[in-house]
C-alpha cells in the first residue's frame, strides 16, 4: 500500500439484499405531494491519492494521512472492495479548561476512485470514542455489502473524544456537545468539501445511517441537519438515551432483588436473578401464546401488539417456591422483578421515567442478557454518572460503577438528566435528543426521507418507545407520516442484531430508491442467518431450516402468513 503523510493545519475562522414493494402491501399515504430529489450522477477521482493529499484544506482541520488502498485489499462478506483513498484527520483540536485533556473530533474518510455521486455518514454506537473503518456499515446483522463497496464516499468519526477518555469525557462540557450533536454538524461541511476537492463536485445525494447510539445520531440529524442529508436510516435508535440508561439501572435494581449470589466486589450478581434457562422458559411460553397470531406457528411472533394482549406473565409461566428454582418455573418475586423490568422505570410516585418493553421471544437471546445483566451494571451506570448527569459525578467513583447503579435513586438522581450546572449549560436531555422529535417538517419539505427500524426484543432501547414516537409523528404530520418517514419492526431481534430472528437486511438500497426514484418501501426482505449463511447467527433455531426469509412490513402493518412455503417471504403479506 502506498501512504502519503501530510499535516495540513488550517486555522482560519470558520461531513444486496433488495427491498421490494408490493401493491397489496401498500400504505395509504398523505395526499400532499413532496419534492422528488434527482438521482446522483457518478464521477471519478481527479488524480491519485497523493495528488488529492496536496489539495486538501479545511478550517481548523489537520489531515494527518492519505493512503491508497488497492482493489481487493479490503473485503466484505468475501467481496473485494474496489480501490479507494483513506483520509485520516482531526478537527477542532483543543485542550480542555475543565479537565486538562486534549480533545479533537477524529475522523476517517474513504473515497472510491469510481464514485457513485453519493456521500454516506457512518454513525457509530455506544459512547463512541473510536474512529472505526469508514466502510459504510449497513443495517441489521451480518451485512453482505457496505456503502463503500457500492460506490459511496464514506466518513466515520469518534464523535469528539478518544476511547481512552470513556466515560470521563463527560467531565468536559464541549466533549459532551460533540458527542451529542456537534461532531456531525462540524464534520458534514468538511466532508463535503473534501469530496468536492476529490471529484470536482460535491455529493449529489447524502445519506446517513447508524444503529443504537448511531441510530440516535441519525434521529438527531433528521432534526438538526435536515438540510444536509437526503436519506436518513436510524436503527434501534436510542433517541431518548439518557432515559434509556435510567431504564437499564432500573432493570439491574429489579434483578438484584432476586439475585442468589454476589460478585467479587460484594454487590448482587444480577445474572443469578434470571438464568438463561429461565429466560428460555419465558420465551417458550410467549411462543405458546403468540406464535400463531400471525397465521402460522413458525417460532416467530410477527403480531407483537396482539401478543401483549394474549401473554400474561403471572398466569402463563408456572410459579414455584423460592426453593424450587429448577428452570421450569419462576418464583413470585422473580415474576414481580421481570414484570417491573418490562413495565419500565418508575419513581416512587409511580411516574414513568422510561418506556415499557414488549414481551417477545428474544428474551432468550444472548444480546438480551448482555444488556440487561451486563451493561446495565457497568456501561450504563458510567454513562449516567459522567455523561448524562449535570454536574457529573466525581471520577473517584469510577471503580464502583456497579454499586452506583444499584444505588441510583429514581427520585433524586434521575432528574439530573434534565439539569444544567455552571459550565454544563446544556442538559443531557438537550444535547442528546432531537430538539423537536415530531416536527420533521424541514426534512419532509425538502423531499428527504427517514427510515427507522427496531428489533422488538431490543433490551436497552424500547421498541414501544419508537412506535409511540412514530404514532406521534404521524399525528403531527396530518395523521400520516408515511410519505417521508417509515418504521419497520424486526420480530425477535435483540439490540441491532441477534436473537431468534431474521435480521439480515439492507435498508440503504430501498432508501436510495425512495429518495431518488420515488419508490416508497412497503416491505423489506430479511433473512435468518442459519448455518448455511455466509455470516451465521447461532441463535437461529435449527428447526427453521435453511434460507428462511421474512418481509419486514412498514408499520403499522404486520407480516401475516397466506399460503405456501413457511420459510419464504413470498408466503406472507403485509396487512
């Protein structure tokens, strides 16, 4: 590989699995005609990567290197990615007056020599802090392609801090804002300028995609950066992330009440509050009550709303004594704890602090346990303590995050996500969430589009919260938002992927068709990653057979069996 190193600092004053529509599955749409955006036109890189390095310039930006990556060096699902340039850099480097740490918004861009005329912002997850390869990661589990391979110019970033600063970057007020929304706002114009220098024109169309916190970034972009992006894809979006973190602490506290062991640090071992066998028991009872509601017993619950009315934890799961836990029943105390978890976090007055969760078969998934019984006692307390609380907690408590989480007060600590204090002039609720999440008129009026998808077994960001938002968005949009925003729920999927589910799908292809060709997606085909899949998911039941596909239906429609092969999406209609 050829590498050209540069340091161009400028301190001037001033970033496939096809989807298909079906006539019988079509949604009624708002009668208002929206603008049709034109299709992107391809272009070729002007010169080579070394020549590009000499042309790069942008205010307050250091381009640290430009690297040529020959075709075939990078592969996605066995496919060779064409030749491209990798640009690394950082923007707005500074030393914090609060914690003395050095901060910058780090980024990577990948520019294909043969460009399709489109820009792709790859939003990363978690607490960010790492510049992941800017390949243009697509939706769902085990993606078989990426945006770079499809010809997009792609950027990724660390959102304004390094991973070594997690979670203590929350001590710096500007780092909080960069993480919340400012990194996207800062990088977008820089990235578009780099593209203009590289190809002789800016991007014709710009797209944004991410899952989890990346989905939150996407939802925030739909509100704050609506003029900059033509198609935005938000997966399992944590757009109410501070509240969801409180929900995680609530869940940990509930499981602690029924834990039978303690950890090496002396706190309740919440993994003993609900074992894998007990989670599988609950899943089996949900299947027994809900599997056939969509017209066929196939191990998947498509009609998640009807399932909530049919399944009853108290009566459908056997009850045993506290001494009789053998995996065939739950104690009354366990049922209370699980019921509280699914009902959602509340304070002592009974006021909801976060949304409820739907009962679904994905409770058996390892991803469910990883969040509810792992991250809820480590990652989420740290985020709540240092990033979402104003003022942040003292760094001295970093070694006791588990105890902090289990002692977090739903009455006195939870309200701090709405607080400001001294240099922390924006609350986490302000910098983490879309400013007005049901007013997307700016996005809509341009002809830009939004696709949201969410696993119904997501244990950290509630799909109930997302469907509630979509219903409110529809109301605010004259009763129907489907002419610019569509929601797809994914039966059985845990957080962004995994679980007993069909989670391999591509939302970018239908998004481009919607934005540039006016083809609204009524259904998107998803594949279950069994052992024959290029990227298998071990939680797909062997009883499903090979190559199972399902339609993901535009909400509020549900995939219902009609006739034919139970493993084929063509045997289901969206109704």
